[in-house]
């Protein structure tokens, strides 16, 4: 049984049939939102950024939301492979201690703990990310508009209810409630077109890097929104996965290929589209994309027969150590994904490619 499946859009498949998949072909690497599911991508990240991509020299745009943004920011550090390892270790072993008298942590408490960890992780290293000579980082966030422009106990639930209802009719209507704000390496143009959705771009800087990254990871109701990020329009900023869950963006204007380490085949547009199966199909936006995804049969061999996810906090309740052990095992088993990718790249046999 193979652990890895490789899916390709029609233009990507044609390229691989003619030239194979070479490191110099890659122009964009997306990183999806998805919380603990991203843990299975650690070995692939270390292989791509530590061994394979260094065989080429072209600039590469890294587009991430939520955990995907944090993963790809690590790729911009001087010691990227070690950063990926440290990130995995910290994520697997995170523990949330509930104070006496509380049943669960508040969103404010979770945000404070998350922000402290983020600042500690990048302490003294933000400039490495911003000045990387090759990798251009794009951190996707969702900025609230109108009633969602500020967080509140009544306005936030009401606003997201409105967003859910209108999005179910037409995705573009989500722009009445939220807009995509992308914080990018200074001077880097966006590697995708933006006619699909209301979009702004803001330059990353030492003054806003940590706030932008925390905002991109701030799941509504679980964490607080990040307010008024330096250099950006005022307002409340939430998880970039709300507008762009799996970065189903219009990469068709790009040359080269989009290489996407992902935890599933489907590239779902927004978080509110998870239940809207008709929006999970590939579009022309993904014609140049190659998706590296786990085989569902292999996933069934992981602890609990699934990828790590946020339901594990409920499954294991107060036994955080048991949850950490399950996540660590899943991350270790995922080395097979990287090993199989490395083997396939030696031949780039197009016959194994599956459609998106």
C-alpha cells in the first residue's frame, strides 16, 4: 500500500509528461489551513526545503493560511529544517492547562498563550523571514467588514451567521462580510489573480509580522480576533482559512507549476464551503497545480484511523499526553510520504498521476 497520491491539473500533467517534475519548475507553494492535520506534512516540508528545492535558484512564492502560514514562514528561516522540527515538536506537545474553577479556556486565554508561543518561536528571527533572498511569504488573513469590523459577543455570531447563509448561495457574497488581506514579503507581487474575491495586500514588517501570523491562525470563537494590525486597514482580523481554507486561488496567471503538499485531494475554497461538496471540485484556477496528498487507505492506519485534528482535544479530554503521543506517531509515520515523493521524483513517472 502506497502512502502518497499525486494529483495534477491538466497543464501540470502535460508539463510532467514532457519534462518531469524538476525543482526549477516550481513557482508557488501553498499551505492550507487545517490545524493539526498539517502535522503529517512535516517530513515533506523538510525534504522539499532542505534537499530538493535547494537544487534550483528561482524565486518561489509561499502562500499560507493558518497553520499553513506558520509552516511556510519556517521555510524562510536560515535553519529551515531545524525550524520545521522545532515547530512539529512544539505543536505535538502543546498543552492547555485549564485554571481551577473553569471547564475550558476562554478565547482570550487561548489567544494569549498562542501569541506568547509565537513570539518566543520567532524571537530575533523575524528579519530572516522578511529578508529571505529566495522565498516570498504571503500570509492570508480574513478582515471583518461592517458588523464584523469589531469583535463582540453578539455581533460576531450574528455576522458569521450572515456570512454562512450568504456564502451558501454565492461564494463571492462572502466579501460583504469579510475581505482577504494578504501580508506579503515587501515588494513581492501576489502570485494569483484576485478578481474572485475582495482582496488587499499589505507589506510584512517587523512591526506586524507576529500579529499577521497570529491573525491568520485565529479561528473565530476559539481565539480572539487580532485588532488593528500595524500598516493595515483598521478592524478585526481572523483566520485566513475562513476566506481561503485550502488556497483555491487563481494561479492560472502564473508560469511554472504550483506544488501543493496537502492533507487531502480536494482544494476547498473557504472554511464555510466545507459542507458544500459541489465547491470541492477542481477549476481552471488549479490547472498548473500538483497536489501531494495522503492515500485514504494509509490514513486509516494512523492512530484513531484518521489524521490528527482538533476533535482530539475532546477525544482525549484531560489526557493531553495521550493526545501528544497519537500526534507524534502520526507525524513519524508521515515520513513515508516524503520517502515515496523522493523516489517518484527520480523518474517523475506521469502514469501514476491522478486528476484533481
